[in-house]
């Protein structure tokens, strides 16, 4: 029998759903290796439990934004290859190399810093060189790519680095038919050819550019490895094309903190943006914008309470929001479901994203640290 949570709210994470999603993504990848993007605390789902579940399901590599995330995996005993790709000055490069964390580099300055760390530690750095193929974010621009390759090859000859990967990132893979997709793939091909000609390619070097959207919709982008983020958590990378059979892994619930009757014309929450039109029961739900419930969810997002969907009534506060139950029963301790897979009629994360004009990535990654993650499956 399920015991109610000891905390006012919890994010329930279904690890069986994670494993199911990995299986679907591997099928879509058509034989390409699969890296799971577990940055940002596994998109808010929990870094270590999700990483372990993904590895058990057949993921061969993990990807993090920051070195500290990769080191947290190592501290937890995860031994699989981990790549960190967002490396700012003064990052713990020595510690990264000591713990066999693979590193991305897109400029000569960083290459030299990594090489210095390799000399200090006596460890060969494993590198993935990133090319900017048109996103204008990370990566070496085309004009600087030959110099990056040349410096990497000099350091490889010295024995302080090894080139394990060549990669880039797509800007518009989630927009079917966007003209930038073909341009970026062409630019990536050019970068790969230059690397091959310079001696930085070869069958042992992993080529990767596909994110979740490209994995599911662009066979020509899969190369040697795909990197799955949002799809692994059961959220569609291209919502207008459906859910691809994915299963949402997170369900966010809270227990009502207070239920009370109020009179007609009662102003509710800050600014009195909502006023009751009859005598009614209000429920106080102990989650707010400090927990990642966006303030502009006011009057837009819905929750499941008492077997029916209810809109958020009045301004979302830092720690709480209100729902209007009318004459339907509600008591302190009753469960409210903010979003989940939709099996019981609750809103999904996609519905929350649509109602708030954002993407599911923001919905799940914003859930704060004071909301405990509870694992099932």
C-alpha cells in the first residue's frame, strides 16, 4: 500500500519509463551509439538514479554540461564514459582528468589549458573537438577550425591528448524542414573532411551531432553516436509529430495544506487577479515559484484535484498557489497532481508547456531542490 509523502510535495520519477524510452531511442538510432544527456540533474529527474537506469537500459555514454556534474557521477561510482562540454576558465581540469572525464574543446586556449592539466597529472586527456556549424553558440567557427585541429594534433603528438570525438549541435532539428538543418549538416561534413585530411579523423573517432529531435526524425544526422536528452525523459522532442511512443517519467504532486470556505467576491492571492463569483472552497497547494512553478502559470495552468482539472486561481506565490473547488469536497492532505503522464486525466508536462508558452525542458528542469525526487520502477 502506498504511504503518503512526509513532505508537502514530491516529484515521482518512473525509472521504468526511462528504460522504456531508452529502448525506443536505441531503435530509432539505427545502430548508432547512444549518449544520455544527464546535465541539469538529469533534466530535474535526479542525476545518479537516472544515469544508472539509462546505463542498465543500454546507454553507453553520459553527457554533462559541467565538469562538476561528471565528478558527481564518478563519486557515486558510475564508471561509464562521461563527456563534459561547457568548460569555463578555472574549471577543475586536473580532477576531471584524474577521474577519466572526457572534455570538449572548441578553441586553442582551452586546448592548451587541458594540455597543461594533462602534464601536471600525467594523464592523457580524451577530447571531443566541437565545430560551430551554424548555431553560433559553442564550437569553433569554420575559420578557426583548421587551427584548432592543428593544435590538437600537435598535443596528440606530444602524448598529452587523444582525439576521441568530433561533434556539433543542431539549432532547429525540432522544426521539421527548417532550412538550417541541411546547411548545418553540410557544414559538419566539411568540418569532418578537414579533420580527416589533417589526420584527426579515423574509424576510432566518434562523430556526433544528433540531439533527441534529430535522432527521431533525421536518419542522415545519426553518424556514429546520438545524444538524447528530452526524449529519454519521455517528453516529445517534436510535439507536433506526436509522442513517438515515449512515456513521461516525472509526475509532480502536492498535498493540500489548507482547505477553507470563502464568500462570494473574495479576492484571492496577491493583486486580487482572481475573485470568487460565489461561495466556494479554496485549496492551498504548497508549491510556488521558489519550487519552479512559474509565476505566469497564474490562471493558465491546470492541476488535477478531486478527480477534475482545476485552474490555478489567483497569483502564484513563492511557496504556494490556490485552486477553486466550488462545492466539491477537499480536505487538508488531499493529493493534487500538477502534471504526469496523463493516465488518470492529469495534465501532462507538454500541456503545461503549451499553456505557458514554453517548452517541456523548462517545466521539468525548474522543479526546485526542496521538492524531493521519489523513484519507482
